[in-house]
C-alpha cells in the first residue's frame, strides 16, 4: 500500500520500485472505479491526499481535463520525486494529512486511496479533508474490507501466522484496519461528514507469480526480520498451494475486497 505514513521517509529509488510493482499490481485497478464513485467531472479541482506516486491523481487529471486542477499531496518527497517525473501537469505538494496546507473549501473533491490506514489519527485526517472540501463537494476514501471478508488474503495470513506466530496478524494487518464500515461511518461523522454512498467491490491484485506476491507482502513489513530462512521457505511453498487457484498463465490474480466511501462536503455549524 501507500508508504505515505507519518513516521518515515523513503528514497526516490524505493518510490520507483513502488511505482513499478505496487501500482500496476494493485492500485491501478482501484483508481478508475474510485474516480467513478467520486463523480469526477471536467473542470473540477481535486486533491489526492497521500498520493504516493500519483496513480489516483493521474486518473483524476484525465477526468477533469485541462479546465480542471489536480493536486497530489504526500508526506514523502521520494514519492513526489517519482510523481513529478510522470506527470508535470499535476501540482505535487509535500504535506501532512493531519494539517493540510490549503484554505477551507479549496477543492470540489478530496480523495484518499489506500492510505487512511497509515495515518496516526484517521479521524483528524478526515476532518482536514472535509475542511478543504467545498460544502457541496465530495470527500472520499478507498479502504480494504476486513480480513474475514478476504477470500484469498485471509487463508494466506492464517498460513503465515501458523509459521510466524500470531503477531503476523498485526504485522500484515494494516490493509484491513478500516474494514468495519460502522466504525468508519462513525469516524466520518466525528469529522463532521455524513457518508452518502458506499460501493463495495472485489478488485484484483496482479502479480508475476504467487512467489512475487508473497515476497513483496512479507518483505515490505517487519515480518521478514522474524522469519528464519527455513520458515520463510515453508511459507513460500505453502503459499503456492493456498493461493494456487489464483495462478494464471500470466502470473497470479489475487482477489482483494474493498470499499469506496464517499461523503458530501463538510457539515457546517
């Protein structure tokens, strides 16, 4: 997922790897339906919060066209360096989701794809997204459903936990933390926003192989430091069995269920 956390910076080289691996494998599949759910139209001003290397911002720019405006904001300059090299017609800004550097009501749509789970205070981030959104605009997030609702990731995480211990659930758990829609609605409400629509879909994470998926998922978390070589090898071997049904001639297509949640502009006192 997006490495746009509040805790660390990544290099431009790491961001380039993110763009090369994670974006085509996972995020590119969600950007167009997210733009649909947000109702993006020509001429609108759009903010992509925690934009990473900018797949949603690029999709939004194609939707709003030359009469519109898109700003991509991320805490990580490494991500922004890659983003700037991909699209010069988008404004790329460094900034914190908890304190967005824009005036009230600056955008018609304020969106956050696959990154809400990385913010220390998700409610504050939503509050800020609502603040910079026009009263009749759209605030939207894309999150992943809970682990219990994941047809592929649940049995896979359970497999890893059998070998690595129960801490694997938390180390591989960032994806799923906003999967409870009742809690997420409450967060929106606490931020002064009322959820207008939730679209649930099952996307596809496309990897060159099951092994690649396992290596990227495990090695991008601290879990890799807790596995011996022998245990890691067993995880790889069993993953080929557990995820075998998702192998394709081109690699592996892993289903991942998520939610596109949109709200109307912030309720005003």
